C-alpha cells in the first residue's frame, strides 16, 4: 500500500498597518500693550530773607557822637566831682601864687600847664570790641511738595490657540492568504 502524500497548506496571515500623525497645538500670546504716563513731583521752596537789626549806639557813644541825652547824662553825673576837682585846683593854684618866696613865675608856669592839661571830664562812652549789637531773626524756609503720580494702562492680549487634529490611517499591509498545494500523485500505475 502506498501512502497518500499530505496536502500542503501555506497560510499567510493578514498584516495591518497604522500611521498616526499626532495633533498639533499652536499657542501664542502677544505681549500686552502698556502705556505709562508720569507726572513728576514738584517742590517749591521759598526762603524769606531774615531780618537783621544793628544797634551801634554804644559805638557812636564811645566815639563821643552818640545821642545828646546820653552825653548830657554823662556830664551831669560827673559834674559834682568835676566841680570839687575845680575847687581843689583853684585852691592849689592860689597856694602857688601865694608862695612868692619860692621864686619863679607861677602865672606863666600855670598858663603853660593849662594849655596841655587834659580835661577831667570824660564825655566818651566805654570803648569795647562788642559795642555793636547784632540781632538776627531768621525766617523759616517754606517747602511745598506736590507729589507726582504714575498712571499705567495695560491692554492684555488673549492667547491665540490653533489646533491641527491628528490623523490615524489604517491600511492592510499584507492580505491574508491561504494556499492549498495538493500533493503530486503519480497516476501511472
């Protein structure tokens, strides 16, 4: 008995192909528009001049050209002492004239002395380095500040978004196939 050769069966499976193209997002946002306005701060300052008061009456008095009242008061306050000194001087001169026994010329001598004799009356005020009085009155500096300000206006721009959808493509890469190959049978007997 002869054996029957087997039937050969070739099977090719199906192959599917998939192409995927991802979706694409495009997002952009323009920068906001900004406008800025500035008002500067201003400062106004005023400084009134100070006042100075100068009293130099004591300096003029020391030079002998002060006020008449001060001059007359000074003479009046010294008049008693000057009168007493004058009486003493007259007595001394009389005693000189009476001393004839001493000789000389007492009248001529007294006249010469009288020409160069300083006055016993002091009608000048006291001399001092600070006879001039200064009185300064400063005035306060006036400052007015006007504050400035900044105003900012911002205009935002919304994001611009675009989306390109992706694609999915299915296709058959290899079709299924089944092939049956019969055996070769020798029909010659």
